[in-house]
C-alpha cells in the first residue's frame, strides 16, 4: 500500500525544487478580541456564546459601534476574518429590539446569498426567536416570494434581482421600504468596472425608492483588501463612509510560493506549460489526501485542467471527487458542487475566479493558481480559499510565460509589499446612466428639478420624451410604453442577451447545459469550436447568431480550439492630450469594430497546431473610450520601418500585460491594439481601450499614468533573460524584436521612477 505524504513532506520536496523562485511564509497570529458591548441584546450574546463566540474581534466591535451611531461604514479585512458578523450583529440586535426593522442584504452571486442564509439561520435558531430571513432570487418559489415580500425582516438577494424584480415592483414591498434600516453590500471589491458602474445606479434607484417611502437606511459594506475601499464605497453608494480596517481575526501559517516552470527552449526563453506543471502539482496534493483548489484564468483553461486531472483517476467514482466550477454552469450544478466541497465528498476543484468570493467551501489546505490572476487583490482572495480552518496552508502561484506573470514572479517585493489596486467605476457613463434613468422613471415619475442622486437628469428625460419613452405632463415625466425597461438592461456585460448552449447528443433528451455572453461566443462557440463542460468535450454543430442558440454534440477528440479576433479602430473625438519630444498621449472617444476570423485546433499536452478553419460571423461594433500613444516619425526614421513596426507590436504586447498592474479590472475589460499608421494622426499608435460602450474609466486612468506604464514595460523587457525576444517579453511572434523595443523605450527618455 502506498504511504501518503504529509503536507510537511510535500513542503520539504518543494523547498528542494529549483523552480521555486520565491518562498514567503506568513506566520500565524492570535486573535485580538474585546468583550461584547453593553448595548447588545443579551439573547444575542447568549446565542453567540452557544456557537463558541465568547468575544468580538476588534473590527467586529468597531462595526457594531459605528452602525449603532447610524453611520455608514465599510469593513475591510482579509478572507475568513469574520466580516459576516460585522453586519449580522447590528442587524439582528436592531430586529430583536424592534421587530418591524427591515434589512436588505446584497451579494454579488446567488451562491454567496445561499451560503450566508445558512449561517444566518443557524444563528437565528440559537436565538429561539422568530426572525424571517430568506433569499429572494430566481430560484425562490412563487409561494415563498409572497411571504418574503410581506414579512421578510432580512431579505437576501443580488443586484440583478434588486434591479429587475424588487425595485420595479416596489409597491409589493411597502413593508420593506417603509422600515428599511440597513442595506448590506457584501464583497464590495467585486463591484468594479462595468458591473460596479451599473450597481452604483441600482443603488441610486434604491435610495430614491427609500426616500419615497420615508426611510434612510444605513449602508454597511464589507470588502477584501483594495487600495481605495473608502473612496470606492462612497462612489458606489453616494454616501460618506467610515473605514474600519483594524483586523482582529486570527491567522493560520501560510506558505506562499512563487513557482516558475523551467525553460524548455533556451534561445527563445520558452517555459514549460503552466497548465502541465499545475496538473503535476495538483496530482501531488490530491494523491496524498490534501484537499486542493486550482484556479485558472479562463473557462477553457478550467476545463482543460479538469480533463488532465480526471484522466489521472480512471475509476468513475474517483473522477467525481474532482470537479470544475465556473460561470455558465446551471445553478443546480453549482449548488451541488458547493455542497460536495463543504461535506468533503469533493476533494479537488478547478475554478475560474467564481470561487474567489466568500462561499464556505470547507477545509481546503492547498491553493494553486495557474498564472497571476491579473490583480494583487484577486490573488489574495484566491489565496484566502486555503487555510480557513487548518493549522497550516500552502499557496502556489505557477507563472505562465506572459510578461505580466514573469514580472510578478521576478518581483516578489512588488507583490508582497505594494498596496492592492484601486477599484474603479464610472456610474455617470452616459449609456449606463440613460438605461437606469429609464428604469427609475418606470418605478417613479421624475419631477421637474429633481436630481438622480445629485445628477441633473432634465436633458435625459427630455431626450427620452422625444423618443416617446416618457411623457411630460404638469411638472413630471411619466413612463408611457408597454415595455419593461429593466428586462433589457444587463448589469454584467455589454451584451444584452447571452447565447444559450443546447446539448443535442441524445435526440430524446435535448437540454440546455450553459450560456455565454455574445462577445465571448464569437471566439468560443463558433461552428466547429470545441466547447468544454465539466471535462467533457462538445463540438458546436450550429451557432444560430440571430436566435442566440448554440447547438452542441458530445465528442471525444484530442484537441481544443482557439480563435483569433480582428479589431479595427477609429478615433471619434479627442478629449485630452499631452505632447512630449518623441510621442504624444491622448484620451477620447473611439469606434471599435471586432470580427472573429479563424480558429486553430491545438492538441492537448503538446499544444501542437493540428488544423484550422474560418469563422463566418458578423462584425460587432462599439463606441467606447481609449487612451493612446502616437509616436513621431523620427523614431521610424531612426530605426527603419520594419524595425519600428516590430517595436510597436512588441511594445503593445508589453503594455497589454503592464496595464493590469495599475488598474483593477477583469482581463476582458480592457484591450490593447497597435496600428502601424493610425488614420487620425498618420503615426505609429498604440490604443488601450475600455471594452464597454461609453467606457468605464479604465483607459482614462491609464492616460494619466503613461510614463509609469512605459517604465514598467521597459523594466519587463530589460529583466527578461532572453536574447532577441520571447513570449515572456515581446510576445510569441516577437523573436528578434527585443533589442529594438529596448532601444525605442530608451529613446523616449520617460521620466519617473521604475516600478519596484
């Protein structure tokens, strides 16, 4: 019988591994606690003591005191530090003292709401008092919905449900809105970019409804660590916030290991596939009974890794102990996986960032990241999934060959000593704002002179009246169409309608197995694409673009597909610009046209290209905002046209990976496009644009820090050990470009300190 290795044995093996680039041990620490405040209801104190909570962490006590004074606050502490009690304590205390009190809990996902419902109801059971707390989402039966509307004291939901179901039907929720004392926004850091900009407007609508019914709730937000929690919470809620960040929770010892796969092609500095390395590391932990979570940056990568890991376990029962978790799965499947993790029936899970959030998934001891997640905040969230209850935990960050990964892996001080990134939103994006003015007008008519949480909306209302959407009568604008506006506004993506994925493997049992946004579908659900779901492969036989349906059939092939997207860009208006000696930077409005062109078939394990095909889909166009750098013709004359073109493409590759160092965004929120001769200025130009109509503020931030970006790019290319260019600096197609990129960057003489 094979003897299992302990975690200590595996750590000893890793210490001797030459590919371990950096080892950072975070020592455990004891809790800092204070007694329960005198004002807390004695019944609540007794219930908490029965659950083993005999004192409060310092941040929990501060949260209770702040809420008791009626102040809005944001609590910022690491994963698994008891943030839930920061809001459950003041809310339950207020309800015990006045049963008519109501609270609204907002969670970014249904999974998190279900998880928090279980924890809350366990505490309510200990109280022995009837307090109605329940989830209100798309899975809630109609009979229970009616009960929640009339008697729900704590309503747990998500922003999508608040937007599309609760606010438009506020007259059914009079009891909630008249008595609403608390609004809880959990996982604040997730409300960024497009999603956060929409949610800020949903909260504006919520405050407007509350004012109509005469309530002014206290806003309580909780967040993982970000650089601007107070500013972000204030931008999201439109309220001054108190910052609570004196974490008193205990912490287990954690070993945070940076692992750089070995170089397999010395001349090109190409490293071994991170996915194959992760497969072997995950196998090592799982075979020795150490429960493990593996994170990957895309749905496709999740399914590929699951395929690799499940082939290690040939028995079907053993394969079932390793599962995938990602967006696009049906809710019932996600709930089943969450339960399996909590109960210990599932030993390993491969996930996108969908499991970054605080869902209780039990006692995991190891976390492996396939590549840098894109932000320091996200990396710490993923790391926090291991070591919630054990004495010791290990986190492995396995680098890919990308410039960003190689920069992080070679700059451990940058990662461990630098503040996490800022979360950025733009609630005043005109396209987003108009959508929510429509929704708000449906909920309550706008009175002449009324603002939308401080925003003058008279021009927008007049425009909507001209479009026969609103009708002005007396001194008010009234909704006048039969349409239901919230149904046509998606909070989470630019695409209003997702593509539904239909499995027709068995003609008698055709079923929906997932969904995907339209933009992703262009490259992942085109005809002949291999779509992967829970490790199984499906070939797309037909994509009905008009009806938004993809018909797939299960197959067994030894390859996956990867598609190219061709992008054209046109400057519409310049809002800001700066001129330097050899280049200019600008920011403004652009039109972007994207078209999926060809796809490649890539063999598992070896990653060889084994075929290709063309994609026949219509072009998609958006108007958005962009920052850009236009380089003077003198550079082209100095280096020669071919070398200048090579340098431009190489620099764009570097900037694509440098940008996430400075703005907190999802990878798909921003794109970088080089143009050898941009039509608007006739110069070699690199564009960095927001991938959302109207923009969400990311490219504007990048415009403000052009010098810092170029310095980071220069440091990336200088530190890369290759000679002429490789995937880790100037890109997979950039062999020979490194010297000219470096000369180009040095010629620019950008002032400012290097990133360290």
